[in-house]
């Protein structure tokens, strides 16, 4: 049962935050309100009228729009074509032609009215994630909705894009729109919400105000007190386990994404890479893991040159890898949870040998790992695509940390997961460090880097500008992230 007698009231002109752990039932509830799912019991009342939504078209007609966590845009279409999709207007007689001029005109009018700057002629796949999200919001607003549902809208945004989104939300609120803001980021909730409803395991726990502390909100979400700061002892670094020298990497467009980078990670320490997303972090990690060939430079793991080696060989050399995009690089969505948990070792005993798999061993290992890492799934045989985003991330973390490691490469390891899962993942990262593994942590969340890392490398336009202590003032690291030396 995903939702169990949930009560939620949203007032006109209100930003109402919906908080809960991954798998608590937040997205299910919103999919019901948007007509994608039909409830088994209960009522949806809009402006005093009981409604029954058989499809999103019914919800839109009632003034409800939704921006999904994973955008519903056609990448090769222009912004204007995406906005008119499903709401096509025609001109030119009974047969009719698509009225692109009218759609473009309405898009420009709506984007100007709400401060959403988008180019109607831009191809969606060429736009940054933050701008694609604006397109989704404009698409909903052109349908003249009064209630806008934003499902995990900041999960893949940079800090600057998050600030821009919160400003847009305030503008919408001032214009009389209501917003349901689904998230697990407590700072954002306290900064923007008028009221907060917390749900846990499919039930409403409490509706409160932003005056509640982050600790109180976290406890309501998880059902216990949560340590929001990373608990760790001072690192005791040992031998070098990762050595990167003169690494230069180009992206798909032929641009130099990583520009002559040098650094090392030692056993028993966490080196954090801070920087605004898009400054070469993705290409750096892919080159280390054998997913992208470097143009120049070398990568050594435990003294062995692995430059250009196969990813499988790098993994088998004692490297764990948490990719930044779980749905593209981390999981096979049609495989079961159990199958995904052995993707690194399916051809090794006890899980397999040669061309044969051992299903009993795979299931037994998965059952133990699911319990140990608190993965919320109905069974080890459930398709991993049926899990919430945060529990999918837990599957990846569990897979990579369930074998002996010399080095853990973790790219955005807590993206899209709740406070309880963040606490757990951070504890697992520190446990890997304390067991003697080196950890390379790449995150666009500066708070995460500063709290987990023992040293912080700041990356800007493909270069590492400085490696500093996590005790360095946040403002100084922020200036480095913008390419400015604090001394300037």
C-alpha cells in the first residue's frame, strides 16, 4: 500500500512542501492528483467540488499541472514544439496546420509574465537541466493551471539553478498560484515553504510550519532522530591508491573538459572534488573509470597504470564506482534488484562461473545485502525500476560497497535521496575510508563535500584551482568554484 488514508490540504497562493523518505509515497500521491493513477479510496476536492481524474487531461482541465522528477520532454523538439505537444492548436481550415506562431507567442508571453527566460527556438537536448525544467514549468503554465506540482525539482540542479528556481516559485506564489513542492532537502523547505506536510510509510505524520528545526523535520520523516552532521574521526592517510598525472580529457563536442589535472588520493582519506556541475567533473570520473579515453596523462591505481583500461578490469582491480546518473550508468532497469546487485561480480564465485549463473547464490546474497543496506523493495526479484529513486541509489551503493575495495569513486552519491539515506551513505563512505580504502568523492553539493572530505579539490573549467582543507571558509571555496581566488 503506497498511500494509506493520506490527508493533504493546499490553500490558494501557498507553497506547500511535501516531505518524506524515499519510498514514503510522495510521488504516488502526486501521480494520483495528476490523473496518472486512480485512488482505491478517498476523495480529491478542487475548489469545493469532488473530482475524478481518469487521465492527466482531466487534472489539467481542473487546473492542476505537474513537473515530473524525470522530465517529459522530447529532446529533438524545440522548446515551442514541446510546449504545444498534447495541446496543439491549428489554423488554416478544417484540416488545419499546426499554429506554431501562436504557440511561440503564448510561450513568450507566459515566460515574460513569470520571469522564466527560455528561447522558444532552442532544441531541448542542447539546454542545461535547469533550463529544461523551466520549459516544463512554462508548459504547465500555458495550460492555465492554478496548482503546480513540482516533484523533486532540485535533485539535478546546481546551487545557482536552485536559487533561480526558488525565485521563480516565489514569483508564481505572488501571482496567486499554489505549489506542491516535493523534496527531501530541508534547507530548501525552510527557505521557501509556507506549510510542510510530512508523510512516512504511506501515512500522513504531521503538517507543520518552517519554524520547525531541520532536526525535527528529519525525525518526522524517518521516525527517529537523525545525525545531520557527518560523525568521523581524523583521517590517517597511508599509501597513494589513486594517482592522476597530467590528465587531459575532451567531451563529445571536442572541447577540452579536463585540462592537465594532477592529484592523488591516499588510503584512509576522502578527497572531495567541489565545483559547479559542468566544469569537467563528469569527464574526469569517466576517464578514471575507463569510460572515456584521455587525450594525455596517466591514471594509476595502487601503483598500476590503468590508463585506457577496460572498466571491467578497473572494477576487478579493487575499485568501486557510484556513477552520477543512476538510471543511465548505474542500473539495468529491467533487471531485478538481485541481478543489479551482482553486475560487478556476476561471473565470479559464488554467483557464477564461465557461462553459468548460480541463481540461488544471487538471491541469497541479495537478500542479505538488501537487509544490511535497508533497501526498500517488496522482494529481491522485483524489477529495480519499481523502486523509488533513493532506493535505486541504495542498490548501487550496496553493490559497490559489498566487496573489498582499494578505491571508491563516488560521483554525486546522495543525489535524489532523503536525509535518512544520506546519513547512511555518508556513514558507509566513512567506514570505507576507515577500513583503509581511498575515496574520491565528487559532488555539486558543497555542504556534502565539506562535511565528508578530508581534503577538498576545487575544480573550475577543467582545472583544479586549489586543494584546501574542509575547514576553509565556505565563502572562499565558493569564490574558487566561480574561478576567483579569495586573495583577488
